[in-house]
């Protein structure tokens, strides 16, 4: 009888010790990191956009890249944020060296009809320090319903911040502080 009682006590102690061990090991697993918020700014203008509309459009299509480690919000102005992406859009020159500007203007949006080649740059800044940049080309019609521009922004966001993007390829040997969340 005493032997059965001692066996029961030992089993209960083992169960309690295993519960403590499981709880302790569960506390060692890191909690999922919260996404880093990047403010999105745009230098210059682009066909079919009012001045304040472009950062909102870009932030929306950066979100379409589906990167869960990052959140994107349009820049609100008033100084440079610590973590941001600055986009620049340039209309490409043609063979003559100048930007082609002939053709009928669209009456409602004030843009030229047809597709126009542009160069797009996205520069990443974390903790107020420049990190890296990606550059790309796109053919755009202009305006907030331009699928070519939206696709270019989404693809360049993946090239900048994705798992195999430019930010991840920065020399891992350099010690730099991670971005503030």
C-alpha cells in the first residue's frame, strides 16, 4: 500500500515538473515581431496625380506586395521620419534627349494619352540612416487607375524589402542597429 502511495506521489511530482518545464520552454520561444512601419514619400510629381495623392497611392500598392514584416503609411509631412521609403519618378527622355510631349492631352486629367516610359527609384531609410535603393523602369499611362504603375511599385517593393530583396542582401557582417518599431 505504501509502495502504491509513493508511486502516485512520484508520478504527480513528475507531472508537475514536466508542466513547469513545458511552460518554461514556451516562454523561451520568441513572440512574433510586430511589423515595422515605414512612411512613404514621393519626390516630384507624376502624370495624373495631385501633389498629396502620390504617397497614398504608392503606400497602397506597397501593401499589395504582401510583406508581413512591414507596414506602409503615406508620409504626413513635417520633417523626415526615422523609417521611410522615398520614391522618385522621372519621365525618361527619348532618342533626341528631351522628353516627348506631343499628342493630345486628356481633357479630364490633364495627362498625355498613351504610355510613357519612366524610371522609378525607391530609397530605404531606417533609424534616419540611408540603407539601400532599388531602381526600375515602367511604362505608365498616369493616374491612380494605372495598372502598369501599380505593378511596378508592388514588384519594386518586393525587390527592396522582400526575403531576397536588396535590404536583406546588405552585408550581414556589418553590425547595425535594427529599425525602431
